[in-house]
């Protein structure tokens, strides 16, 4: 039989446990909302490329994606991210879409900031699904071109160094655009290594076919934004291929797909076990 004194002790311990649990939950939510989405991680990735000319051995690409500047992602955070990116001193900046959300004014502002990025070669970019919505594709298309950033909308550029060549190509968004990989790679010699920018990584499964693509850079999935503790598992990935493209390197035959977690958030402004990312990729001879 429980005495009155023991019963009061049990109630006190239970109340204390609930208070600690509630406090822990509040702290976790606060961290996921206010700290984790702002703790930028630079991922340094080495990519071996078969047939990479010696002139491009060590070539550095800084990938920035999924900024989603808007109500959830303020300009102060964007400036912090770009300051980090500038200090990486890459050969080229590759922007893989979803620059803003909600309003064209946000797109104007963030693209103006992105235009300040200066590598050895001109910054290149592709469009994401958010850049198309609300009729933005024409607006963002125009603003990017006006900024001086090279928009690779189903086209490519050829980088040259000491007589050697490296192709950087880009395609329109897979779901709401009109991606045309054959057009993007038209005229590229078969022996020239190719880097492809595609906002949505699902393109690797659905559009690559027999085309040579040595490295594809993508974003879109945000790493899921929320991953289970001590795991890379994300309950939601915004990909038709489940966990395959939550982040990092995915090998598809001779193609390596790198998926960045991106910088911003969408739908819910939280990240858990999935920090925002800027990527510095270094190409090396395989």
C-alpha cells in the first residue's frame, strides 16, 4: 500500500520528469528553428575524373544552392554564406537553383548579391523549380543574365586552360522546366570531361541515358531538412527515389552525382541533424 508521503514523492518526481522533458523539447525546437538552420558547414569533396587533363587537376568548384531568400531566409544569413564562399577562392562558382521564394523582389536582391561572387572563371547558374513558379522563370532568367552570371539553360560553356578543355553544362529544372540534355551537350567532343548542373538530382535516373556526364551537381532535396538522430535517414526527401539523393555522392555508372543539402529552408523553417551547406569540390585525375 502506498502511503500519502510516498504518493506525494511519486507526484513530485513525475512532475520533475515532465518539466525536464518539456524543457528538453523546447530547447530542441529552439535549436532546430533558430540555431541549426544558420550553422553553415563547408563540405570539402574530392572528385576523381577519368581523362581529366593535367591542366585541370585540382580545379575547384564552389557549389551554392537552394538559398530560398525570403520570409524564412533573411539577407543577413545570405551575406554570411556568401562571405564564407568568397573566402574559399574557387576557380568557378556553380549555382544550382532556387535562389528565392515568394516574391520577385527577393529574387532581385539575392541575385544581386550572387553577382558579387568572382572566381577565375565567370559564375554559372541554372534554374530550380522555385525560380519557375509564379511566372518567375522569365523574371529570374532576365535578372540573372543582366547580373552577368552565365545562365546555362540547356547549354554549355567550354573552359580552356593551356590548350586543355573542360565542359560545364546546365539544364532547365526537371519537373517544371524543359530540360534538354542533348541540346545542353551538343557539340561537346566525347573526350572532353563534363560537369553538369541540374537543380533536381532525379534527372540522373530519368534523363542521362547514354550521355557522358562525369559529374552532376544538384540540390533540391535540402537533405530532407530533418534527419533522424544518429542517422542520415530523412522522413521526407522531395525526390521520387527516396533516400538516394538526401546528400553527398551518388554513383550512377560512370557518372558521379553530388547532392548538396543547400542553404535555405522551405515549408517549415527548421533543420535537424542536417546543417546548411556550401560545397567546395576539387577535381582530380582518376
